[in-house]
């Protein structure tokens, strides 16, 4: 990894916010700057209607950093945005979780996100958190509280953006930086086989599966996830 690499910048998933990275950050070998997209958490501004717009927004944050100085980390929707933003000169490497090239959203989930967002959140957390996790109920409760801080309509807007995004494969094939893709074996939202397929599209990608983990590795398995990321970062320095 170039000596000037200084930090990790983290992009969250649909309906979430920067706080979702809290359990992971303390175990990382580099400082982590977790950001919330507009309308999420305490970040003001209009919701971003597409993955491309989210990548542009991330690019404005990356512009504050010198070339090859940031490991860009993304989860789910944030992973798609990271794929798009990877061409920015500040990006030295990428870490992607719950990542696939295409992220179609179940019609019932889209409907509920518009009609009854609380039910939609429950659906996401039911499908996303591994049922064998010893604290599955607590993980879901923490994530649900965090997702309540998003602006009205944010979850629906985010899910529509994920559903509409079609450039994942092309973006992946353009990436020349080292990439680590982490998938939960029990992830029903972005299945590990699709994560492995995404890794196969990227010339310098590594792929790792986390057992007994669903769609939320940074919350379900923070220690194991941080360890895998740190090993990846150490390898970049060699």
C-alpha cells in the first residue's frame, strides 16, 4: 500500500447511516471516516436518487484527500456507490461487503418501503441478519434504531436506486486497484455466490466468506470483519 494511504472512508447501505460502522471502527488498523449520505443520520440535503449520484457525492469527499490515500469501503448500496467512485484518484483500494454487481429488490420490499417503512425495515433485518447469530434479536434492534434516523422516503429512494443500477459489471471490470469482497454465508439479500461472481469481474480482487453471518458483517461479526480488513491492508503494504 502506498505510504501516503491514511484512512478508510466508509459508505453505508440502504436506509442506514454512518453509525452502522460503530462496532467495526475500533478494530481497524487505519482511522475510519464513516460518512452518511444526504438525508441519512445527521447529514442534511436532498436524497440522492441514483447510485451514480451517490458516487458523485462520495467523490466530493474524496477530493479532500491526495491521490492513493483512501481505502474506500462500502456496504450493500454503499458497495455499489464505491464501485462507481473507484475511478477517483484518491482511491488506493476498496473493501466491499454485501456486494453484488446487480441488486434487484423484491417487489414486496419496494412496496412496503413506500407504504409501511417500518415493515420494510423488519423485512430487511429478518432476511439480512443470520438466524444462527447468538444475538440476532439484539443486532436487529440496534440496526432498526439507527435506520429510524433517515429522512422520510429515504429507504424507498435508496432501494429504487439499487434496483435501477445496471453498471455494476462494467464498473467492476474497470477497477485496477486491489479489492477485498466480504460476504456472509447466510446473507439472503446479496448471496455469497453473487459476491464471488463480482470478485471474478475485478482483476485484483480477493473474496472471503464469513460463516454464521448474514448481510451485516460489520455488526454481526465486527471482530472477524476487522481482522480480515486489516490482513488485506497489511498485504497492500508489501
